[in-house]
C-alpha cells in the first residue's frame, strides 16, 4: 500500500470548452454563445471605446438569437471599480458573463465570474497579451502580480477586429509570447532546485508559441505582423497555463521584472513590451542568446530599450533589484544571482536596455 504522504499531489486542469477564430465573424457571436450553454441573459463587460466600435454589431447578433443582455462599463482594474461592477452584475441574474476588449475588460469579467461562480466568455479585441484564454488576472494592488481565477468557458475571436487595433498592441503580444522562452527556463530551474512540479506538455506548448513567433519574425519584418498566428500563439499560451495549473509556463523572472515596473512606474509601457525587455536581460542571465531576442523584438516592432517606452535607467535598475522579492516563493534565475544595483546596471547596460 502507498502511504498517504507518498501519494502524488492532485493536479487540476480547467480548459476552455470552445474556441472560435474567424474573420469578420462578429455577427456569429450570438450563435457561438448558444452553442456553449444557450444563455437567456448575459452580462457584457467592456470599455467605452470598445462599446463605441462593437456595441451595435454585438447587440444585433444577440438579438437574432433572442439573448437578453446588460452592458457594464470597465474603466480601470482597481479593486474598488471591480467590486462595483461585481455588485451590478450580481443584480443581473445572468447565465453568462462576457469580457469584451483588451486585457482590462476580459480580466474584470474573469474575476467577477470566478467570485460569483458563473461561467465567462472572452471576446478579445486586441492581442496584446495571453490573458484572453488563461485563468489568470492582473489586479492592481500593493503588490502587482497575477492571481488565479477561472479559465474562460469559450474564446471568440474576430481577426478583423484584432487587425484594426493599433499595431503596437499586436507587437506587445509578441513580446509576451517571446517571454515564454525564459518562463520555461525558470520553471525548469525551479524543478531542478526546489523539486517543484514541472509539466513537459504545458512547457512545450508555451515554448512552441514563442518559437513560432521567433521563426516568423523576419517574415513579419518584411510583410507585417500576422494577427492570426499571434492570436493562436496567445491562446495556446493561455491553454498551457490551464494545463499547468499555474502561470509557470508563461511567467518567470521576466514577468517579475514587468510586475516590478508596474509597482515603481505604473501605467508606463504595455505588459508585453515590458516582458520583452525583461526577456532580453533574463536571457543573458541564463547564458542564452540575448541578441537573438533583441533581433526578434525589433522584427515585430516591439521596443528593446527602456527609453523607447519612456522608462528612466534608475527605474530599470530598481525593478531588477526588487523583482524576485515580489514573489519569493517562485524560484527563477534571479535567485541564482545577487542582484545589487551595480549588477543590475551592468546587466541593463550590457544588453543595451539602458
């Protein structure tokens, strides 16, 4: 008999049930929801700009399938705002919550659906990071980081809508994908040094998403970014986190650096941009080819220096010194080095980040 303490720890995977990626297919959204769980009433969460662009089309699609709806406006991802929307959504008594937009609205819907025990659907309008299909939420608090919520029941993407978003957002999505190269390296390190659970399926899926962007970067530089490839990569990365049961395959030392910047200089630079810059430096710490990361980021139109996103050298240095302290339980390459100000300055300068 196996003793109780020797039993393998339980591992839960929560995956999206249905993912649809099309072009100019926003009119099919009502049909998509019907195929999931035939909702009679849905709560829609979106920002003001997204509502201006898509509200009429979404309403028409829902009305055609006799689905009632109530709109809620997401203004920021502060806890206070989230709590207010949650109170309003609770009063709806809806069958489903839908997050429509960039990261903020999808994160808000994800968190509220988790808190209220309701299913949620993700309808991303920009491909700037992998949150569209992952169970993780970025919420502003004293310590910026991601928290576990629920994976979306469904993900619905209209590539035409994604293409119309500013190209900077798509480039940021590439940065978030390239970051998986280091996230997986750090995860392997955590497994080696701390006997942490490591899942090869999830790791390989996350790595593949990064490699596809890196292999296509020269083509992207000549012909422009391929929204479909990037969206599929971001969804795959989100699913990798679902399989892992943690953000490990997509979030390592480069994300800790990004979270540190969120704490010191909130609102400057997009998430994927900061993760991309972090990846350059962490790749060097891992002894890997950091110049290849710079080339890839340049090819996709993502920043490679602090100056390009309006960050001063002293902010980069401080972020490097405090990054590991934000999640001390997560073992990364930053546990292997003593990141003094001098070491941080040397790293940032040698990789041309500052």
